[in-house]
């Protein structure tokens, strides 16, 4: 987007939301608040002094996406798909300038290098997002925030849906979701299944996906409830390795530019095979109206085999030729999480108080082979498809444990003052062996969190201020025998939330300041062992504006805008740069309309705009500027009785763009269209 048009575009979109913020009186208690962050039956609600967001299953279905970094495109604070089009995306995104931690129903998932949980979005009830540093909720976490994947589970009412999908890039799939009573009126089951296949943007890449998740909810008594949750997932295919040089992408050449579909890997020998298992339970017992006990246990396992060749660096003697390396992975990551907590709620005159205290334990064991190998050179304009061979890589072994004690209290006074206070103590240990070196840690860490909100009932305005901290131990080393130190971060946040009296919706505005110590930065990919190294500090300061408003009974409008005043990363003690791949402005806005034809029929339409500002790469490509880009999305839906058809088209003009550069450069995803038809009975 040209600069002279981008600023008015941003101002017009922001003004459209703020114009709705009229002053009038209403009762807060009469408003249905959208979304809450849940941990068992303990909720951190929207009316709390922190920034939270919830994406429910309806939104997931409406957007017609399959990957986590696609569903966050219209959420404030996110920069999504920073590494471009990828078939194997788990969490290739940034939240408030940092990575975010992924948890499944509040339980640990191992993330390290190419190990990482790949969620099935159709199997999720909702996606809960806590923005910014937060280790109080689930223990060690990344500085950007926590993304909690909440699995679909049985409901009291029967559920029955079956459907199919088809789209470009050989997309096709089948899905079903059924649930009802079983055995007796006190037991309910649910079974979710999903099959999906698609080709990648790079030549010769593809992925086939299978997902199956049964669950059972049992009302043991009027005060005791047990939910059993399980899932199995299998993925196979040829993974995408969309690494490209700046020469041929942002820099034109005598041969022109490299096509976005060019595969500089080795599609005839690259492969991915992954199995994911999850098994656990959630137990709740209410002793009385004030005191409850909650226990969660979950076993998660990822069994992954992967061989992938990718671009490393251009040959200094011939810019058309590039060196390549390979990643070899064959291992299993297992995690056990047990969480016990007591929740005490009481009321004394005008004071409502909720006290939560608990103890949790996580154990992670990873064992296998993991490392980097060599591969032949390749012509970036005419790549050779010769199969590559795997080289031997060292043993990869990680043992991690974390014992946490936590207490958090929420006090609500006169239905206006809301005060949150929390503290958590963690003892974390690890023994690891990676890249031929051993490493370990044994640390104690205390995390604090506080927040204050005041509710102006007559205006619907809720200003708040909060402080939160986070830490995350890191197993392993930088390949040079230097053990990683744990991340440590803190966040200051000031904001205001507004619930308009005249319509359903919300408007949120906040300022955040996050600083992280012991940040990891990418090493030069041409190094003998291209693993991340640990530098100094990384920080991000910015503002967020998010709104979701029903303009009328049939028209809904949403906006997500993030502006970064500062994003800095220390490469060492002497050099600090602008954080690579981080734009200063990100905006996504969409408007949807529902036209009711008659009692059985309705037609839906949606138009969305995504703008991502320019970014830099002062680490690997000094002086290079990645241009801003703007993309357009369309969606149409038709509902007839129990039938539903929906067509989603993303990047409707098939715009060619570079999503970012960090040593390598990455092409963004081209046009993607998918038609889904489902029947509910």
C-alpha cells in the first residue's frame, strides 16, 4: 500500500469503530459478555484487568481455515504467517512482538526446534488468548502470551454434523461431529473426525491429515463431574521449506525473480510423518456453593519423522547457485501434566471474593535423533530435483520437570472495583543432550501478577492497569557448548474496554510495554550448526485497538489494529537492531452481512482487508526493506434448513508478496479458495 493512501485507510477504519462509542447509561449486568478464559471452572472473564481474546468454533468455521496462524489474521496484536505459506504450521506467528506459548486444554506441549504440536482447528471448541507475559496461568510461557486450545467436549444437547470440502491446490476433505447421551441421562459422548488433503504452494509439496477425537462426560453426582478426553492425529506428506534468498525475491536479477512456487528443497526425498496422541481427564467436585476442587491430567505425545532440505546461503562466486542444508528429525516427545486446585468464593456485604490456590506438575521426555546435515548446491532459477541422502545426526534427549505452586485472588467491590493479585513459585529442572553436547538447569522462579479495573456503569467504560511476568526455561545449548539461560519477561499494560449499550459488541484499546531478557536470535544459516544463539534483551511497545460491533441485526463489523512504537532486539551486548520481520502497523478489518430470505433460508457475505506494514532484517540482510502489502478476502454462505454451503476465498487477487525476511526471505500465501458443504441433523 502506498504511504499516502495507507494513513487515511488506517484512520478511516479506526474512526468507523470509535464513532460507535456514544455516551449513555445502561446496566452492565444486562450485557452478555463475549468470551472468557477458562481453566476448569475458574474463569478470567472479559471484565478483567488484562487483554484477552476468544475465537470460538463458529468463527473458525466461518473463516474456513486449517492452520493456527491463519485463524489469528483478524485478531489484534498478531502478525500471522510471518514465514509465508507453510503446510506444517503450528505457531509461526508473533503476538505483541514475541513468540506465544501453546497449551492444550491448559496442559503442557513440548516445543523445541522442529518439534511442535500441530492442532486440528475443527477439533477445537475455542481458542483462548492471553496477551503478553503471563506465567501465572499455566507456568512457564513465552513473552508474547498464551494460546490455549480448548478441545470439543460433550454437551447436554445432541450434536450431529457431517460435511465435505473441496478447493484449489487439490484441497479436499471430510468431517463429522456427533454427540448424544450414552448409557444414561447422566453421561454424554462426543466424537469428532476430520480428514483433509492439500498441495502446498511449493512444487511437489503436499500433506494428508487425519484426526479422530472421542470424549465422554459423566455426571457422577449433582456435585461431581468427570470428563474424559482423547485424540489421535496422523499427518504425512512432503513438507514445505520456503526459504529464499533476498536476491531473486526483493532484489531483481537479470534472470528476473524466483517464482513463489519454486522448491529449493528436495521434494523427491523430503518427507514428514507425524502421529499425535492426547489422553486425559478433567474432574470437578463442588463441596458447597463456595468451595470447589478441580483436577486435570493430560498425557500428550508427538511421534515425528522428518527430512527436509532447504536453502542456506548464496554461493559467493556464483549468485545463481546456493548452498543447502537438511534437517533430520526422528523422535518422540511425551508430556505429563497434573493440576490440582481449590477455588473458594465468598461474599461479604459489597465484597465478592474468589481465591484460587493450587499445585501443578509437568514432566516432559523427548528422545530421538535430531540435527542438521548437508545437501548439494542448487540453481535458484532452475533447481535440480535429484534426491538427497540423510546424514547421521546426534542423539537428542531432553528431560524437563516443573513443579508449580500458585495462588490468585480476585476481589470485586461495589460491582465497580476489580482487583486481581497473583503469585506463582516454580521449581524447574532439566537434563538435555543436543548437537553432541550435554546441558542442564535447576532453577527456582517466582512470578507476580496484578491488575486493577474500575467499571463506570453509566458509561460502559472500564479502564484498567496491569503488571504481569513470565519465564521459560530452555533446554539445550547453542551448539557451541553454551547452555541456554531461561527467558524472563515482564509486561506493563494500560487500557480501556467499552461495551456499547445500544448493540452487541465490544471495543478494546490498550498500551503495552514488554521487555524480555535472554532472548534467542537466529544464527547465520551458513554456520556449521545453524541453531539459535542467546543474546541480550528484546522489547516491544505499542498500542492495540480491537472492536467487534453489530451495526444492525444483519451487519457485523470488526477491526484489529496494532501499532508498534518500538521493537528492538539485542544481537549482543553492543549491537541492538529493529526486530526482524516486525512491521510497525498491522490492520485487519472485515464486514459481514446476513440476508434472511425466509424462515428456512439465509444468505451471508463477508469482505475483509488485511494490511501489514513494511519490515526490515538488520540481522541477515542489512539495508533491505520488506514492502508493506494489502490483501483482500471474500466469503459467501447459503443456509437452507439443516444444510449449509460456504465459499471462502483468501487473497482474492492472488497477490505476490514477501511476508518477511530473517536471513532468508519468505513468500506469502497466494489465492486460496475452499467450498464446504455440511448437513446438521
